[in-house]
């Protein structure tokens, strides 16, 4: 809980003692590598590493995800409340400066993670295909030195006004901030690619006092209780990703440490998304069990010898629900050129799937969850040829039940995100 106290000596200049305000210092360590997060996209800031402005933006997102449902679907009211709490440019009737001040103090800058060791003993870039992390760190293949590990920092929070009015409601600033903090700490992180587990947080101290780790068996109930406590009921404006008490999520069994369970999570995702039939020699390098490669062959009219399209599900791209863009690359002569599945209105569409470790007594458990909210990119999807940008098709990602029966990894489940959670033990209630 946020409480009335003076900030400690050595705090950043934004924090000054004043009797009538609420202050709190929360200390975090990153339990997975930190990727990006600086002023330049996907590169650490050489001065601050973790920036208060970035955290403010993240807290705004998680505030919308937890508290945005209390305005009966009104985007205007939600934005007015958000600006009243987190600030806006003054004028035109807007709230102006935020009653919440944030400052970051770096305790340990960490170390740059330059290379990792493969199973064969070679040292490679973390994003290299042979790296254990290559599947989630692929953007780093050409970007060495932009990952750090071992970062510890403090977040100094000051609430200057405990009550504000916004969105037609009187808002308790402390309660609104606490909800955003919990969601960020539980489901989010800092830096880039947090939905795939980079920059995962562990809250270690509040007000200088250690925060005890939960036992693995306590985590599920703790998350359930806090979803009910912090997620405000109602309905969200269209297009807003959010949490819900009945959202889809699952925890793995405990592992020895956060890195181990993180690799387990994205290893399962890789296996699910890249599942193939055996080739002629019995190796798992045969044709994809998913319909997209043959759909592209049909659309382009190109196929290498021995790869005539034969998948029974035609012209569907169900893996688009995992987020966009997706690049399709064929390696055999005669197959289609490289293509990209992207949004019709925006190239990118953030994945609703979150994978990350949660520290616990004796190690860590893995969390996989699906955010509520928009399932599809606004305006639909387009398949473009790389190079010339030609639109080749406007495919659908939605599967019918009979089509899901024809895609082996789905085991008859038309919702690809549900199907993946089921591989981790999630059961529909």
C-alpha cells in the first residue's frame, strides 16, 4: 500500500519532503534480460537504462487495462480520467500536470549481454537461430550489445493530490495507481518485447522493507484475488486491451529459476507455432502442419518441386492472431518470394499473448495469459510481397470448427490462443 512517508536521502531531485503528500519507494530487479527501452527504439539508454517517462507510459497502459471498464464504454470519459491521474498537456479543458510524480534511481546498471553459449558449446549472438533465445530474440540478430541483464532500480512515487475528478467521477488516486502498479508488476515489464518475457519484474522492496516471495502454490490464488480487487467492472471502450477476472491464464509448474521457466514457455510456443511433419528421413523438417505456406503457394501460383499445395484448409492465416507482422520465407527454388502478413491499416498488431516468469520461493513459475480486447487488426489483414509491396491477398485468420480439425496442433480448437494455452494445461471453465 502507498503510505505517507518522506523519501530517503539521495532520492532524485523530483522528490522533495512535504507533509501532506503520499510517497513510496519500490525496488525492482529484472529477472529476465532487458531489451531496448531507451530514447532510441530497441536500444538501451546509455544514461538512464530505465526511464521514468517509459514507466509512466507503461502505467498508463496498465491503468487502462485494469480501470478502463468503469466508464461504461466511453472512450472520452476514460481518457479524461486517465489524463486527470497521469497528466496531459494543459489547455482546452484538459487536466494538465499529473498529481503523480515518478522518478527512477538506478541501483545496478547490469551488464551487457553480448553472446550466449549454444548446446554445442559455441558462443553466438542472443538472437542467433542456434541460441536458446533465438526464437524470442530474433530482432537482435543484427543488433549486438542491446541487451542487458542484472538491472536493479527504484521507482520513487509521489502522489500530490489524493483525489481528482475525471470522466465524470471522483477518483481515489492512490487506489488507481495501486491497480496500475500491480498489473504492471504481474503481467508487464520494462523495455521492448515484454509480452514475450523480456524485462520481467520482481518487486523486492517497498519502503525499504523486503517483499517476501510467495510459495508456488500461493500464486494462483493471489492473482485471482487481485484481479477481482483491482480490475474495475463494467465494459471497456472498443480497441482497449485489458484484464478481466475471468480472463484466460495459466501457470506452469515451478522451475529452478526465472530463466529456465522463461525458456520453457517460449520453447513451447516455438514448438506449437512451427510444428511440422517429418521429412522423408524421419526428421522434423518436413512440411508445416499449418495452412499458411500452402495458402501462399496457392495465392502466388508458385511451388517448388514436391511442394504442390495440399493442406485442406485453404487461404486461412490463423497464426495472425499471435500478432503482426509475420514474415514468411521459403528456402527452396521455385517456391514463392518472401511475403509479409500485416494489418490493413497498420503494419503492426500487438500480440494479446503474454509469456513471462514470476519469481517464487525456490525458483519461478511461468505465466501465460491472453489479454481481453480486440482480437483482430483494425481493417483486417493483407498479405504483401516483400520488395515491391504488392498486396497479394486480404486473407482471413478466423477458423471454422471443421477447419480447426484439419490443423493438427489445434486439436480441434478454432481459437489459436486458447489452443496454445491448452498445451500448457489451461482448461476452459
